[in-house]
C-alpha cells in the first residue's frame, strides 16, 4: 500500500475473514468512497486503496503470497500487477455502475450475414464459381454516414454533452450509486442532427443489393460454410464490417450417392452375366468407364474404381467410386428360357440352402473393414 497500511485494515476485516466477509466489506466501502457519490476530497485515492486491497485478498493465490511476505514487500514478493480499480468495481457491481464512457462509444464490429446457396451434385464435387446477390446495410452515400442533410452538420448532444451516456446518482437503503445508461437523445453517438438526411432519414445507413462472386472449392458438401471476410453489415462508429457466411446445400443425384469422399453406385446385372462374367460400361461423374465382372460374381459384390470419387476438400487426392452389384432375377420368362433354366437347375447343386439377408450398408462395412 502507498502508506504501508495493512490490506486487512483497509477493508476492516480480520486475517481469518472468509471470501464472503471480504466481498461484503468491499461492497460497503466501495459504495461509500466511489468518487461519483462521495464528497470527501480524498475519496478517489481511498477508493483505489480499497480496490487494491480487495484485488489481493479476493484472490487465494495473491492472498497467500501477501500473508507470507507482509504488507511492506507484497508487491515485490507477490509478483502480481494491479488493475484499474474501476474494472474491479464493475466486475462486482455490474457495468451499470461507474462513470467511464469511452469504451461504450468506441468502434463496434458490424453484424455477420448468412446466405443459403444450393448446388448441383456435380458443382459440389468439382467446384464452381457462383454469382450471388446480397442485400446489406452500407454507409449512406448522400450524407457520408453522419446522418445530416448535405449542407448541415451534426451538433454536440445537449443532454449528454457529447459523451454518449447519461449518469444518474440513485440512492437506496444500500447506499448511493451511479447508474450509467446510453443517452436517449443521441442513442450513444454524442451528436444530434437538426435536419436529418433525406435519403437515409438520419440513420446514416441505406440498404444496397450487391452482386458477389463466390469461389466454391472442389469437394464441398451439404452444410459447408464459406466465409467472405468483410462482406457483412458495416460497423458502428468506424468499426470493421462483419462477414458473410455462405451456407451450402446440395441437390441429390438421380443415380449416385455420396459417402464422405466416395461415390456409391448400385448396378444390376443378370444371372448369366453374374455366372459367366462380362465386360460392362458403367457411368462415372466424368463419363463412362469399362469394367470387367469376374465369373461367379455374387449378389452384393462391390467393385472399386480408384480415384473416381470426390476430390478431398482443400487437399490433394480424391475418393473412389464403389459399385454394388445386384443380381437381377427374371420375373417373366419365355417358354424357351424356362426350359433352359429347368435343365440348368437339374444340373446345379445349391452351395447353401439359405443366406442371411444383408443390406447395402452391411456390404460396405465388410468392404471397408468397418
């Protein structure tokens, strides 16, 4: 302490005082000696002493250090710095108390905006460039953001004298305290206009619709967000603008499905192709591809086409295309086909009398080792 006083003596508590006792004592003294409510000439200096004592004794680590080294060497031995006493006061009593106004009138960042954009399946896979139109608030071009009609200028607010805040002393059974609120006349700007701008009606902002170009990288999916920095609402009092977040949705594809970065395709083959094997043409996202089916291919077999899937988002490489083979059993046979199947059936013995029912997901889990 500046005069060597004991922190416990400053707050008027014993060394065995609990944290509740210390806070209670601080609240009483802080209300009594706050410079805005006390008429004592030494109120501000005493107020700082009270806050310095409370900052140490309310922190268990600082209090232990102080108890060990004593009030004379507390600063050197404790190794702790001291904050602005009014910061401590606002932490305990809330921001409605106190008299500082600069922070409330400082620059304020603009609000973020959201734009929902729907892509085709192919656009999400390979990326694209999209043009969007966004309506947002911008600085009024007529008054250049001061809210006054051209040829006139804003004047200092007579109610708050340009501070942007109004302070009122209130008295209660707990004592006197200062309430700080935003000035109702100037809404915290510190200025008023006698002749509002005819284009923005004194609001300083107008709505404008802008066209923006959005670069969609390859590999995006439903729910991906693309941030356009500085394309949100303008800030208050020369604050930075907010951001625009483009949230993506993806239309389904008629034949392909997506699983992470793999493309899934379900393909039907007939029993002859499954038994004898065949060379087939299958669709991919980049055109047709030739594949060979091995003789004896079973229902549920999965073939993999390497690097025919979705490009990895912002990374090299891409996923695969997985082709699930479904053996189609004919439901309508000609007399000749029926005769052939009957003769074939008499020569074949079933390898299994039953087979567990499986789904596409089961087959994929086996293939991928899940």
